[in-house]
C-alpha cells in the first residue's frame, strides 16, 4: 500500500461550470471512475481538481471526457506560467450574463407593454391577434436563449434524479410560454372550456430575466474569492542577493537553493525563510504576524519570506524555499479554507427540491381527474387546468423574494460603510454564535503609544521626557516615533546632543548638556552598571500589563521608565458590549504573549482569549470552535488573518486593513469603527427576516392558487379559475414581495442604523 502511494503521481486540472457542493461531488465521482485514478479532490473556490493516479493510467484526455459527460467544462492542466483559465472562464461567464440580462430586460419591457396593450394608447392601432404573434416571436429568445442555462441546469438535475431552482424556473417559464402559444394560434382548442383566455408572455420573460440578474450578481461576488490568493502571491519577493563563490549575485527567487547564503540590506524584502548567520537588524513581520512592533533579528534567529528588513544588514542561510515558506503555507491555508467552506443552501432551493415534484404531481392528477372522472369529459379543459397549475407555479414572486431583499439590504449596508459580498454571507451572519477579533490593528490601533511615564524619587517627568525625545530624534528605533509623538503632545522638543551611539538590540547613548545619557532596555542598564533606583520593579509591573519598558538614565542612574503599548481603538469596548447584548460570545485571538493579550482582553471586557497563536494556527482555532457547534465570525485586518477569515463561517475585514484580508472576507467594514461589526450582524438579521417573509408571500400565492387552478372549487360552486385572476394574483404576489423588501429600509432607519 505504501509503495503504491509513493509511486502515485499528481495531476491538477481546472474545471469550469461548478456552482455548488453537489457539482463538486459529481465531478469527484466522475474523476474517480477513470482507470488508474486513486483519488480526486475538487476545490470549489479555486475550481481545480487534484487527481492522484498511477504512472500508467487512462490519461488527461479521459479526465476531459468524463468531465464533459457530466456537463462541466474541462479547462486544461494547471500551468502557473500562463493565464489562469478559471479567471478567464469567469470573466467570460460574467460578460455573457451581462449581455443576456440586458437583452432579457429590454425584451421584457417591450413584451410587458404589448401584453398590457390597452394601457398604452400608441399601441391601440395594432390588432390584438397581430400583437400576440409579435409577443410570441419576442418571447422566444427571452425564454430559450436568455434562460438557456436554466434548461441545461434542469437537465443536469434530472440526470441526478433530483430537482432544483433551475427546474422550477425552466418548467414555469416553458409552461407559461406553451400555454400562451396555444392561446395565440389555437384559441378554438379551448372554446369548450367557455373561459376568457389570457397570455403569460410577459411573466415567462420577466422571471427568466430576474433570475439571470441574480446569477450575474452571484458570479461577480464569487469572482472576488480567488483575488485574496492572487494578492498573497503578489507579495512574493522576485529576486534574492545570493553569495556564491565569494560573489553577490542577484538571482530570481526560484533559483535559490537550500543552504544558500543570502544578503539582505535595509528596506529590502527577505526572499525566503532561513536562519540569520551574521549581522543584526530589526524586521517588520506585520505582513505575516500582524504584530505592530518590528522584531530584532540576530545570529541564530529565524527570518521569513516577504517580511521587510528595517535598520541593518545581515546574512542568512536559506532553510525553506518555494512551497515550504511561511507565506506559501498561508496561501495554501487560504485556498483550502475557501474550498472547504460549505456553501449555504438557500431556502428557495430547499423548497424547490420538494415543490417541483409536487407541482408536477398535482398537474398530472388534475389532468387525469378532469379527463377521466368528471362528467362530460373534455380533453381541452383537462389540459387547460393541468397547464394552469404549471403556470401558476411559475415563480415570479419567488424570483423576486431573495434578490429584492438582498439589493435593499446590501444597499443599506453600503450607505453605512458595510460592504456585503453576497446573499450567502447575509444568511450565515444570521446564524452567528461567536465573534472572534484579531488583536493588533483590529481591536487595537496597531501602533505603540506612550501609556506611562514613571520617575524615580526626586526626578522630573518633563526632564526625563526631554532626554528621551532628544536621543530618539537621532535614533531609528521602532519605538522612537511613539516617544517623539508623546513629546510633541507635551510641547517638548529635542535638544542638540553629542557623541550619539546606537547600541543594537539594547538602545542608545549620547551626551546632553555635558551629561552622559542612556536610553534602552533593562539589559542595557545592567551591562553598563547603571543604578536602577527600583525602576526594575516598575518595569516588571508594566510587563505584567502587557507593556514594553524603556529605561532613561543620566550620569549612571535611572531617572525613570517609559511604558509603551498598543492601545484599544475608541470603539472597541462599545462594540464588544453591543455584541454581547445580542447574545453572542466574543473572543480575541493573537500571536502576542499571554500577559499582553490578557491585559488587552480585560480592557475590552472580552472573556475568551486565545494568545500565542501562530499565523498558520489561527484557522485551526476557528475550525476548533466550529467543531464545537459554533457558527463563527472572524474579524481581522492583516495578511496573517486571511486563512482564518476564509475558514470562518463569516469573515469580516476592517477596510483599513490589507487587500488580502478584504478579499478573503465575506463582509468588509469601510469605516475603521468596530461598532459596524454589530451593525452588520443586525442588518443580516433584518434582511434574512425580510427574505423569509418574502418567501412566505411568494409561496402562499402558490398554495392558494394551485388548488384553485386544479379546480378545487368546481365540485362545490362550479367555478374554474379564470386565467385573468391568476395573472392578477401573480402581480399582487410580486408587488407584496417588492413592498416588503422596501419596508426593510424604513425599519432599519428606525431600529438598526449604526
């Protein structure tokens, strides 16, 4: 078994036309049926299938054949050197949907005007029969070309012995068109029914056009999913300065080998993962960790690809290359998380899978009863009643139920700085149980600030700050800007200094007004034998509160200590309180040390704190919560948050964050205001409530209309449903759905607006 696994080869292909988890299962099953294939894994988000197979197998042509047989599109073997076929296919599909929608919308307006000819005086000169023939011709492309994908989808579902929304739309539109065609060309066929005849050309065209619009909006939203991965790939450094045979060579990063010695200068990206061999510097790792403070790197410490060298030069040994780097692992995690996220099954599809067979059954039973069991059986009357059942089931209001509410809901969100990707995001947010916040840059400002200035006995705070500001003005230390900003706030500006010396990893020293001054960490004070004056105790207290300490010394004695910390955003406490009031559990996740995390968590009144979590493990923590039955939202802003944002049931990105975080998320908050998190959840609740009400109104029409169309009142009152009343009821149902969706705007303005 093991030997055969080792011999197995892997081929990755691109597959077009997949839209849901059912598609994934069909493609996987088809691929596994190919001779020599051991396993197949299909990723819906990337539209790629990875096939594990024997060296001797049926080949790629056979994969293409089985995919095509299932009704999907084979887009070739994955090749990173050429244009992404999935992106090209998606762009082509969006362009096609736009054209079909524009054609459908134009035809629908004309067909509606012709159907309601008596409303438009300029059409009164056209004979009614001529108008009906014109409508017959105009409706054909609207139903059969604009809506062709619904018939294809219905056939795919039929092959799997099931029904879905495609079936409902295809059958409803076709039945309306067929009935209208019979009325147009064979009105005498229905003469024995003694009923006024009515055509449904406008209904057939409009339902197809409306649902094409929904598919277009969905395709545009899905097109943004893989953008996160492309942004991440764009972070990869392109070249590396490699030492070979005593010479520095600028080589493409793909040419770097394990064990190569690589030189990195200030301001450059680190090209791959490795271990520092010589030199000392500070490195900005926020691109991976999200933490705001640059990290000191010296001999023996690890460095990572795509992070940025800040102050010094160093040489490191390449340890991991290509797909082994931390950045590559994050890209892989995002791909896996997006592909494994189960798509939300919309309520309309659930109902459609039951509703369609029921309608077919009722239509058939109606025909049989009217033809075989009613006295004086008339074939045309039996057929008319059977078709009427199918026509009334045409989901005009159902087609409006979700799109209208989603358009109003997403529009309201956009007006209030809440960008919602699609209807699935709204539905999932409605079920949330837990909201997890990233710490740095999300709950906190992401930049250190001076929080404490503690002086030794008989020392002056302003004098201490004056010395710190004067030395930091000449320093490149990452904490220096925070100290200089504090000085500006206190109107304290630097004095001229002499003999400045930066002490890497320790701090700096200089002469100020003839006195030797030191600024740095506890290790610097101890190495220089400077009297601490009890300030080491204060430093430990600051450390317990998650703060960084900078000692200030003059003439061999510590004057005091400055405490710095990344502080909470102004909206953090209120946002957490609002979410708790809604009954949600609020948690925080961070790669920072536990004491700092606890301090920030307590300040924000967050109970559940996950600290010291590595970037690659954040998604695993989200998955752990999901396995406990929680529906989880992740709120973040950094590249290191992207896998967790994608893995969460709902990813919420702060608009001030990175493009990668925004693209991997389901909801983006344009404003850097955490109260918008609660507002987004409230908007989701309100929109989903409206969608459910709309579906009720859409189906209550069918529940009442179908029995009437089938002739339920005939045995008691000798009444058959007049098609004109059916048309009126259909219109009333659609109007009620649109009106209910617009009501969402008023209720949001009253209760939920942030």
